[in-house]
């Protein structure tokens, strides 16, 4: 994952100081991209330990269309707790838009079904994508996430907002557009999640694995993460692990965390950092 570490260094070297919604402040650059061939290993950082269970269970939660943290908490994931209401609700965030996009005449569109069907039946299509940027449900930045949820809007606007897929030579590649990338905390999760999703879709569509591409808009490091980033950059990356899928469910919605087996993961210790709320 040297391209990821190079992005951290790029922000330290070339970033500009910017204020932000949370009041924490950031160092920021704009418009970056990195690529990773999945044949080179599973892109889980080795320069700090990541919690794969949170990454995979969050993805399963999205695919199930769930927008309440109850299932996440029951499965050992707390990464969304800060933005939920007392009832655990987050409003129509990712899962709702992925699987139940509001359409005409009261109908709902499952974008994930469309992607799977396209990969199986129209793999050369240039329209194999889904996204979560539903303008009608974006939150009001002047009020709290919880107040937005109570008003029927998203607790937070989507950061990883557009996924596109490409089939060539029997292999599936994917590209993710992230409008706002918390490069130290969030981006490693987004990268691993994209890889897992690509593996799941490839298995469902009987395709091999190509590469993943991450495109970021505002790529930033929060000011209270700068020391942690410098610590991480002193660590020499190790060999990437491998991820195996042990079972092929009947559909993209049937995966469980227990279906995945991580091999040869030997990371440096975790580097804790506060979340900017």
C-alpha cells in the first residue's frame, strides 16, 4: 500500500490549511488517485492494524439496506455510533440509497440488483455503477446529524459516493469516487471495503479479479491526526495479506463475516486517533 502512504506524505508536503464542518481543521489537497492490483494481495494496511470485522460487517450492513446501528452494535461495530439518534437511526444513508433509491410513482430502485444483473448479462456496459448522492435527502449543515435524521434526512452526506465497475479479459475492476476523504482514519477502511465488495461481485458473476482504483476529491488529514500520520510514515510496509471467501452464497446479500478468511496479516500495532464529529 505504498501509494496510500505516498498520499499521506503528499498531504503533509503540499496540503493547505482549511477549516471544516467539525471545527478541527485540516491539511488538504484536491484530486488524487491510486490503484491496486488485487492479485498483489488484499489491500489491508500493514503499517497499522485495521479491524477487518468492522470493515466487512459495515459493508454487509450497507448491502442489507440497514440504516440503524443496532445490527452493527450486535456484531461488534461501533463506528457509526457518534452520529445516530438515541434510537440508533441514521436516516436514509448509504444502504437506503444503494438498495431502495426513491423512484417515480412511489417505487424503489435496488441499484445493487442492477449492478449484479449487468455484470452477469451485460459485462461490456459502461453504465455498471451505483451511487448514494441523493440531493433530496442531503443533510442541512447548520443542524446536528440527529436533528437531520428527525427531519427525514441523512445524518451525514455520503463520502464514498460513486462506485463504477469494468469487465475486461474476464476480470472485474472497480473504481470508487470519494468526495471527502479522511485520509488517516477513513480511507484505509474505504479501500479494503471496495476490495471486499469487488471480490463478492466477482464471485457472484463468475469473474476474475482485476484492480481497484480510488479517486479522492478533498483528501485531508485532520490537525489532531498529524502526529499519528508521522508515526505511521516511519514504519516500513510489510507484505500484504490474502483474503479468501470460504462460501458462495446464493446472492450478494447472503454473505456473513464468517465467510471470509484473512491469511498472513502481520501489521504494526494500531495507532489510535480521535474521530472528528
